[in-house]
C-alpha cells in the first residue's frame, strides 16, 4: 500500500530529533552514566511507543503532537529567560554541528540554535497533529467518512 510519503517524513523527523539530542549532548559532553541513562530511556520508550502505535496510530501521533507542543513551549521559555537574564556564559555556546546543520553564521549564538530547534519542533507538532487527523482505512470503510 502506498504510504503517501509518511515513512520518509517520519524518518526525517527521527533523524532531526537525533540531531537535536546530538547538539545538546556535544555541548555538555556528559559522562558514561548519563549516556547510559539516555540509552536505557530510549530503549524503554521505543518498546512502549511501538506497542502504543500498534494499538492506536492516531492516538500515538496526537500524543507526539502534544509532546512537541510542550517542547515548543519549553524552548520559548528558555529563550525568554536567556533574553531577560544575564546568561553571558551560554550566549556563545553552540556546536559546529548545529552551525553546519542549520547553516548558521560563524558567530551564531545559543539562542540562534534554539530558534532553529524550536522551529523544527513546531513543524513536528503540526505534522503529527495532521497525521492523527487523517482518516484511517477503517474510518473510511466503517464510519462513512467523507474524504473529499
């Protein structure tokens, strides 16, 4: 069955989220315990979400949409705090990978990187809410959903 580009888009979204994790990890360079904790959390999340998606893909996409909304809100609050407070230590911190990934200038600040990450999260939010709104095959066949 043709997926209308869903798989490709979701793979790009997953790669984008991986890059966000990579940016923040490379800024802090956490130790073995933190990296191990992240791996365990990802393993647990993967198994939970696999089962969740298997049971109800629409609900899973809606959940991810709300998760992304929370991320957008969190990054917005971070940027407000960075603007209002004197966080001179953080202003110049950004990774070369983020500068390359987002094609940022050499003098790009942490805030510039956060703006791009927040924009990505906003896109993911909209896409996941859209995916949850698309009628499934079952909806079309059994509930007479009009798809025109």
